[in-house]
C-alpha cells in the first residue's frame, strides 16, 4: 500500500497560555512511501517524527494537508477504519491475557463479512505467532516473557489483521543492546515476508540505517533529506544530516576556502576547485583520514584504540568543533604512539564543506 503525505502540517496550542503563538510539530511535510517498503523516520527527540506517525494512523488530525493510502484520501478517516497496525514503545499488552488472547484480541472486534469464528481466530493467531517465532509461548502471560518476547507479541497483534500499513514507534528502545540487534533483524525479516508497507520511527541512526529501505531525516518538524541509507550517509545535503548520521560521528572543523583550496587553520588540506572564497565548516568522515607522515592535516595525538581489523586514532585540533577526533584506519598501519602529533592526508570523497551561514552543502568536483 503506497502512502502519500501531501503538505502535511500539525500545530499545537502553546503551553504558555499567555503566548498565543502555536507550536509547529510537523511543517509542510510531503513524502511518498512506496508500496511494500520499510521506511525509517529518523531524527532527534522533538523533531516531529512520532507526531507524523500519529497523523498517518489517525490518532491526530493534521492542521492542514492530506494523507492518502493508495488512491484513498484517509485524512478524515478514523483510526479503526484506516487498516493500520501500530506497535508502541512500551508494548501495551494486556497483562491478564495470554499471548494467544493478546494476539486474537483485534480479531474479536471484527464485524460483518470480516467476522471470524473462534477456530479461524485461533488458526490466524497461530499463523502469525509462527511468523514472529513465539508459537511455543501461546499460553503464557506477558509477565512470564522477556522484553524481546513481549515485543514480538505486540508485533504479532499488530499484524494479525494483515494491516495495509504497519507503524512502529520506537519499538526497540526498551530492549538491551543484544536484543535490539536481534529484534531489528526479525522486524526486517517479517516485513520482507509480509510485504506490508512499514514506517519505523527511531532516533537511533544505526538502527534506521540497518533496517530501512529508505530513511527520512527530520529536524524541527521539517523534512531534511530522503534517500537510501548509504546514499544519505555518503551525500548529506546539510551539516545537520552529516552530523546526525555516522558512528563514530563526522569530525567538523572551522575552515575557509581561498583560491580553490580548503584551509583548516593556516594549512591547505584539499583542493576544492570551483568553490568561491568564503568561511565554511569542513566535515571529515572517520574513514576519510589517511595516516600519512607527510599529510597536510596535523592533529595532536591523544591515543589509539585497537578494534581488531581497524584502529581508532583519537586526536584533537584547535579548529575542531568536536571534543575529540576519531579517525578509523586499517590495523595494518603502525601508529607512532610516542609522537605528540599525527598527520593525515584526506580522501576527497569523504570530505564535505558547508556554508558557515546556512550550513547547506557546497559541492565540488572530485
């Protein structure tokens, strides 16, 4: 089911009753979610991603704009008639019901032609339980399940009516690191098997990049960039997107462009032909540093962390906006830890420059 958001805006009254200006949570948001894809809605807390999800499912009505499921305008349709499945952060399971009863609960409310017999409901619940691999837990209560198992029950309950659209609101945030990894792999598998159009809301960029067919990056209710995860990482449109994606984070420096060269401090570190003279921010991905004793960028060496196949060089630079700079290089390289400084040359494809005033990306030929 294709989902289209058309000029979607949501405003809330200001909590300060003396201030009559409204708070804009989602601002003129337009986006088409392709049929059968898993979309990651990504951004920091307060960026409007959960509000966008609530607008899609009908829990909130937009101030302006339209929402389409396929060719159907569902903007004013109540949630129960939209055919959506919603999974919350806190699972929201009924503690007094068994796993089987939790899964079948949505089926018990079906009426008319959709009404099912008890056997049909039991068969459907078992089918979905097998899909999410909890079919051996059907007689247990939620209190007898682990966090990961409870999350699977919540997903099964959302899937049992085979919704047109599945909405996941930070579904992994209550799980430990190992369970998060396992469960997000399961969500991806389930989505591929069911081919249900899915929107996955998260503030965790690693999570969004690993699970999503496409990611949508938001800030202050405004859409910043849409694309395949790797494309957005490799080609950010502005400084916010560049800083938000990537672990370790991108290193950002105060810089300037003079005569077609990028300067960090007083040192020219890269040719940037075609870019006019101006003050800029220079962003360098961790993998963009090349250990080079003759390199143009000199940093103060703080330490080295061995990570198996890679080494993380930790350094500082007086023009850096980051507290520390983390440079990822192959473990085959040997770092002189007795030296006070470390020198790098740079990979042009991993260096981005941004206008200092607007923070928009300035492109240059590689």
